[in-house]
């Protein structure tokens, strides 16, 4: 378990982010300048509205403090490779999806540590572990931003090699992530069982609300249909691997995965059951 937490968990996230970077090009970042309005709608929905809605839901459900923090950590996480894949399956605007994922993933090293520290203090009170914002930012840089930067560099200078390793990297990251989700559930099994009903209901409700919120905001903003589908998916799909890793970094435990990781671990399963009906509906329109 110690090896899984200290090595496997950060390594898995780093590989996931490297896989994201390998699939990116410089044009994906420059696209922010040419598609400012759709990007702004997606960014506002993800960075601002998503945590606010999550906080309201957590308050309404009155979750135990550790579960509440886990929900908030998940809400701070940007979309990952999964959101790009689902946007493609939904016949959405994949270029916009990739741009949102890329830029907000890089910006997360500035936003996530501050918001995570606040949520831990707010919900755990005197029992809250000390959270070093700078330390968390450095850790996130090493396991998220740096792998993305390396992946983009490889893609730019060694395109053939990038194309060759993209598939195997994604498969390896998926296997590692599944093992980590299983470990998170097994390590907190009793807490998982005790809160399964309310936590599962909360996660499914949050997922549905966020998908509908992103969809509604994009329609109100007058975006096109393909852009609307992408904004909905980018708002409703979070990087659960980052949520689990954040929980481990905050609690700094070596005897088991933190209870704070439970919502992200369960979400890593439930998000597919919730999102797939939306994807099929999107594809039919």
C-alpha cells in the first residue's frame, strides 16, 4: 500500500497528464485567442460555477466533513483526457474540448492549491491538517504541468514517436487508475459502505446538474450545437485521478489512501453511467 500511495498514485497521474500532453499541439493553446468567447464560457463554467454548485450541493446533503472536502477537491479538478474522448464520441467540438482541458489543466496549479487549502480548513476545522499552498502547487507542477509540457514538446519535435506512444500511454494510465480506484475503495471500505447511499446519490446528482448547467449556459450564450455539447461535457466531467492524488497529497498518509479520496474514486465509476446517456442523446441530435 505504501508503494501504491507514494509511487503508484503520482506516477499514474503523471502518465495520464503525459498522455494528455502528447495529444496536444501549440495550436491548441493559441486557439484561446481565436475562440475567446466559447473558451470564456467553458472556463467560467468550470472554474467558477462548478465549485459554487458543488458547495451548495455539499451543504444541502450535509455530508461528513471528509466526504465534503472530497467533493470540493473533485470540483476544483479540470477535465482530463476522458472529457476529450467523450466530446469526440458526442460529435462535439473536440478542438474546443482539448483547448479547455489543456489551458485549465495548466492554470490549475494556481487555482487548486488555494481552493483546496480553503476547503480543508472550512470543513474540517480544528481537525484540518496543515496544507502548504506552495508545497501543493509544486507537487501539482511536477505531476501535472511538467508531464503535459514534456508531452507537448515530444509532440512538437518528435511527432512520429508521439503518435506511436500515445495509445500505449493511455492504456497504461487507465490500468494504473483502475488499480488506484480499487485501492481507495478497499482502504476506506467501511466509510465507503456507511456513506455509499448518500454519497452515490450526491455524486450522480452533481454530475447531472453540472452537465445540464454547462449545456444551459452554452445555449443561453448562443453557442453552436457542437460547442454546446462540448461545454456540457467539459463542465460535467472532472479529472478524478487528480482528485484522488490531491487527497493523498493533503493528508500525507503512508498507511492508506485518505478518506478525502473516496468521492473522486466513486466518481471515477459513476461518471460513465451518468454521462453515457447524455452522449447518446448528443449523438442523436
